[in-house]
């Protein structure tokens, strides 16, 4: 059912998603389309997630500015909040069709793969399992090395700048910047001959996960000789079968809710939202670190340039207390 739902951050903004509501309760899975794609109409940029509708309550999110969704694309900015808003809408509207609202699975390929990496960094304890295919982890690198010549103009518009003018705006949106925030088990597939999203994007992201001590959370599969034409051109039937079956098995393998440590630090790319606290920087184009201790209600903001942020902390009655932070 292609249906409207509201934005939680932009009053009056109407968004759309295709909610595949099962007859019996099923686990929740949310996915996004490819870079030029949309949900309302089939598009070559959309990557098959291999998630049969009969196994899941699937939410296919129409990213802002595409299909009937209002607003304009902002490349892993507030459009990632729209994905979570779609899930929260489904929890309210279709509660009786959802097996466990605390378990939300996430998938995406190409531009949707970059959405997965960004979402896992901005919402580190929201998703129980995730799959990213041929995704972009570093938008500045992708901009500079665009081999196809069809992506730079959109990034100029969607971010409002170039990586040379504002490298922080590009960093704030990339999964690479937020890799150390990962708390969700993640499987990644990427063809080593991909021209549209070069395999370096996956390799750098996986390396960053390992360097930040998150390597045990990622399963990475590089498909040899695969990636042209299209992301999975040249794949053998055996490779296609492996990608789909291994991905499906990973997502269904005893998912459990994840949580962040009681104390530590997380990188904020524009905003960061956890079950216990939320940090929204003065601009979605900024990057900072939040050093926190939930036991002592301590929150300290660090940034390379002076920065302010809005902090919300969950209270025992499930309400929120709000205050302003200024970076050290």
C-alpha cells in the first residue's frame, strides 16, 4: 500500500512509502531505493534486496523529493530520519501486523547502501540487523572519482556545495565518518569491478570498522569479476544465488535488540539519535563527537570548530529533558 506518512522533523512535509502489510504478524524490514530510483515506479538503480514479502512486513521508503514524497533530496541528511519515521508510522498504524516492534531490519543497495551505512551511524541502536550492497561510504571520494559522470551535479544540488568548498558537509553524511558508531550486525556485498560505486567504497568502510574495533560486527563479501554493466553485471548464477541466500540467512539469524555502551563517545554527523539521548547539531553539515556517561548524566561535545547542539535525554517516565550544548 503506497501511503502517506508525516515527517517528525519538518512540519507539513508529507512523505510516502509502500507498506507491504502481511495478513499475519511478520518481522519488520525497511529498505530504500537506488540513487536515481524511486519506489512508485520501477527503476534500474533499485537493487533487489532478496527479501520476499511473505517473510517480512516490508517498508519500501520513497526518499524525499522522489515519487510523491515532498521536500528535496539531501543525500544522507534529514532524509535518513524519514526512513525511521516510516517505521514508527508503521508501528502505530499496523501494530497488530508486526511480530516484534523492537526488532527492525534494514537493507539497501547502491544509493540505498549508502543510506544503510548512514542510518547505522546516526541511529546506532535502532536496527537489529542490516545489509548494505554496493554502497557509498565516502561521498567526497565518490564525487572526485565519479567514473560515470552522472552523480556530481546531483551532489552539488542536494548538499548545496562541493567537497572542496565544504568537506565537513560531505563527511557528515558518509558512513565512513560514523563507522565507529556501529552496534548492529552488518553484511556487505560489493562487486570488485563496479564502476558506478567503486569497490574502494566498501573496502575503506570495512577497514574503518576493523580499526575502530567493530570488525566482529561485519561480514564482507567481495564478488570477483562483478560490477559492469550495472552493480552486478558479470555475476555468475552461483554468485547471484550466494548473494541472495547468504544475505537472507544473515538477516534472519536470531536477531536481538542492540544497545550502545553506558559510557563512551559517538561521532555525530549532523545528528545522532539513540534510545537514551539525542544530539542535533546546529547544521546537518557539521561533525562533532559526543562524550557521554549515562550513569552520571554527563554529556560533553567536542568539535574542530565551535559548534552548538540541542541535547535531549530520556527520563524515567519516558519523557525527554532538553538542554543546549556548546562544544569544547
